[in-house]
């Protein structure tokens, strides 16, 4: 008589690890400037990135497959920060998903006043 051992390995739970994104830059940006890339990973599937909200409408975009944050409309940064002097910190939220689970992170970009022409 033999003994058979069967293991019941539990599936590892799906996780998304992602850090909030913080950067510092001048207000004199150009369309297409890369501000950085979101640091995120998952143990299952492929991540997708979606811009959920932003404090200056249309200012940035997020690459859906890489998480790269890019200036979409530099005039928006300049107008709101330099001319109106109403925003010193740009904020946004990015939704990250692997198809099954998701996580939302914060994006914070400090704008430097010395780049404004007086």
C-alpha cells in the first residue's frame, strides 16, 4: 500500500504595487515633455493606466501601457501658474488596473515660480 501526497497550493492573491508620483518642474514646459513614469507592478496580468482627474484640465496625459506622464498642453500650466498665479502644485489621480483589480494613485507636480516671465 502506497501513500499519495497531494498538495493544495493556494493561488497567490493578485496585487498591484504602485507609488504615488511626485515631481518638481518649472512652469515653462513644452508639449510632449516627459515628467516621469509611474512606478507600478503587478504579480498577474498587464497593467493599464488611466488618467482619472487633474487639477488643470488637459495639462497632462498618461501613456496607457507604460504609465509615462507627459505634458499635453503646456499653455495650461503657464496660464494658471504664471499669469493667474493661482496654482503652485498640480495634482492628478491615475487609475491603475490589471483587468481584475485596480488601484488609484496621486500625482503631485510642484511648479517653480522662477520660470515665469514677469
